[in-house]
């Protein structure tokens, strides 16, 4: 039985009248984000929900079992459909592969763990423990029942062995095929140890598929940038947003016209640099930052490139500029979608004001005293 007193409903994108009907039918109270689940503060951010809930639940099983590829593919599909908002029976055009998303921010991904490699990394912990020849109870029981007189590197799988033991041997064989021999595997495992503790993220980084780092990757380390703004910035920089020109390139016949200015053809370059509407919002945001004057698209691009920190600590001024830039990209893309799908249009002044308020809230939580001091005059 479900306890009504201990159960609440959290809505997202549900109309008010539907909420009331659900509340009357179920008797559950309506609550708001954020809330704490298993000690983790949760917000309705898709990335955080994927990492905290979906992968958190998977970790329970992945620590002992090597999930079949069918299960891994099914979980990945659920995550993809949820992240992209894909509806059952409907096709949604995506220009970014899931394996590229499952990589760190610095490599153009969204900092989601790649499930199969994470599964192997979790099991590597047991492989490392057995390779240390410890005298613990678990070690003795495992060796007496599964290994007999063999070592972890020569032990063979028997019909009576449990799936958890089979998983350890499969990961062992996979590592041997990946790096070469026992000594190399032991080096990989030992290099993942920090202060006597096995760090799963270290061995995962060695197992996962690597992608080339972005030239401006260090910008993404600013905590002042909102995650959803960061995603839009990465997608715009990689030109994987679903602009009309990219959709048309796949054979769909659409009227290619920028809905914001109703003038030129819609592309990444036009939408974020050349569109008069986006230029108007950009001028307002640059003025808010105190960067007055006439800024052409080329001048702005060159100036941002010179701002990219190559050495040393990232300055607080760079944090301000790039958090604003990421927010601007997100806001323009959201306004474009609202205009196309909802028929809602806002003036540049209103968009800039709303973005400024969002950035003020985010920047007010910064630990940098220079940023907080700058906000006092805003």
C-alpha cells in the first residue's frame, strides 16, 4: 500500500486543471522542486535526473553484474528519449550521436557516463581487490570457492559459478585484450588507486571512448554557467542544433527563412551572429556587461577568442562574459523555438531583461568576491 501522507507528486509541463484532477483522484499533495532523494538535491534538470536517478539505480546492479548489451541498449534508449523529449511513435531529428554526448564537457559531451564502460569500471574494483592478495573474509571465501589454487589472472569460469564471478572474469579478459598482459592490467588498476582507495572514475576514464578536446574547453569549467546554457553553447559551437538548413540537407522541403528577422536563410552563423534580432539582444547584453561600443560579429568573435584563457587561473571577468554568452545562445534558441512552435514572440528588450535576471540569480551564488561585488551595482 502507498502511504498518502508520505507520497507527493512533482509536475513538469502539466496544465493546472489536469494537476487538480490528478490531486482529487489520487489524494496526493503537490510539491515543488528542488527536493532531496537519497541525500541528493534534485532539480528538474534532465542531465541531473539522468545522472542521479537513472544511473544511480543502475549502479546498484552494475557493481555486481555485467549487464547484457540488450539491457544496456534499452537503458540508453530510455535515457536518449527522455533527454531529447522523444515521444513514442514519433520521430525526432537529432544531429548529435549519443556516444558523443556521453563524454566530458571538455570533449563536447554533456558529462554523462557511458553505461557499458561505467559498468566495467565498477566491476574493476573487485578485480583490483582480488589482485591485492588480502586476507579479508570476502577474499578468502571468494578464493576458496571460485579460484581454488589459481590466481585471479589464471582462474577459469566453471558451470557452478555465480553471475557476479563470471562478470569479474569477463572484465578481466576484456582488459587483457585491451591493454595486452597481466602486468599492464595491474598497472591500470593500481594507477586508479588514491590514498588506498580504488577510484572508479579513474579507471572509467581509461576505458571510455575518447574524443578530441574542444579548443575552448576551459571555458566550460566555469561554475557560473548554467548547465542548460552550457549544453546550448556546445551544440551551437558544434553546429548540431536543428536549424532549417540542416533539416533541409536531410531531404526535407522546408521554407528556409529566419523566423526572428524574417529575412535571411536560417543557419547557425546567421541565427547567432548575423540576425538583426539576435544582434539587438547581444548589444543589450554587452551594454549590461559594461562593454559599450559597436561590435560586429567578427570583432566579437575575435575578442572572445583573445579572452580564452591559455594559462593560469580563469579570471572572474571571463566567467561573467562566457556565462552571459552561453545564456544568450540558449535564450535566442529558446525564443526561436517558442516563435515557431507556440507562436509567442518577445521584444529584444524583454529577452535581455529576463536573461539578466536569470544570470543575476546564478551569479549571486558564485564564490568569487569580485563577481558578487560587480553584482552590487547591477
